């Protein structure tokens, strides 16, 4: 990160204190200042600058040509056994918003795999509709259901995906759902690792340059950086960040992931406990 979010927070808190100088601090100001000194920074100090830097980090997450290569048939990804996927019934057991957001990400990853394999996704769509409704982010499904341009070039397809991600991210920011966004991305990362670890995973095409593991490792690094900086506002992010952190050592390659299959599945399941 070029500029630490924490340093921005500290600077913001300092400026906030200066802006109220010239008179006796109000009770609220004194309470807020004490919270800052104690390291318990209130979410009200999540400034536009900090939001902007978080958004930029998310936008800078590494992209991949895999979606395009899968869409054109250049590379195909499939799993012979989908039993590892999170059962749709699990959604009814979740109680906290954090659990639902993480599950939403997990189901989205499963949805993408089933979609790429041409399998029925109706059950998952029902679950995702319910979860996004509970989280008050129904716009996610509306945006994801938009179709890419027909016969899109590699560049056009990449731009379509980027625009879609940017649109979801902006809506999350507009609705004060940045923590939900991070939790969802953690769920997606964990379930993607489960896909790579699945013994029945088959990648047809140029699996070496497909960059599956490399791309996921870079996305995990970015997620860890974001969660480390935002846990002061969203304590639950600390839990998800620490839970998925070990994944990066287990998905160095598809072979490594398969060897750590049980451990990776346990990490995924831990997100929902």
C-alpha cells in the first residue's frame, strides 16, 4: 500500500481534534478523542480518504483472463464431484450478518463453477436471493445477472467484468456495506481454494499459464492487507482475515491445494462458525 490507511486514520483524528480547537471540547469530542487514543476508533471517522483508498485497493486486485478463456472454451474447468460445495440448506442456519456475507461469497463461487459447467443453478440463485435480501444488497444479483456483450473480444470481456465489479463496489460503498464486500470476498477466496483442492478438479487447456493459484494468492494478499487496516472499524473482519490467511500457503499450486484438501475445507467451514 502506498499510503497506510492507519496513518490516514491517525491524521484524520488529529485534524478532527484541531478543527475543534479554540474552545473547550464538548463531551462527544472528548469521548471520541479518548477512543482514538485508546485505539478504539469509531466508524464515524471512516473518512472519504480512507474509503477511497480501500476502494482503490479493491479495484487493484489482480484480474484474470480465466473467465474469458472459460467463456470461449479455450480453457475449461470442471469438478466431477460437487459434494464439497456448501449445501444450500446451510444458509438457514446462519444468524449473524458476517456469517451471511461470507456464505454469500461462498455460494457465489459455487454458482460461478456450476455456471461454467453448464449445470443447474436454480437452488443457489434462490439462496443467494434470500441472503442478499437479508443483507440489504439485492443490487448484487441484479448486477451479476447482466450479460456480457455477444462475441466480445478479450479486452471487451475484461472491461465488462471490471465494470461489473466496480458497479457492485460502488453500490456497497453507497450503502455503507464495505464490510459486507470484504466478508463476501473472503468467502469467495475460501471456496475457490476448495475448488482447487478438490481431487476431481479437471482443467482442460493450458493449465500452467491459466494462473489459477497465482491469481488467488495475490487476491488473498490484498484481502489480508485490507482486513488488517479496517478491523478497527469492523471487528468481525479480523476474524475472517485471520481465518483465510493460512490459505495462501496451501494453494501455491493445484497439487499443493489437493494435498491440503481437508485443511482448506476446514478453513472454509470455519468462516461460518
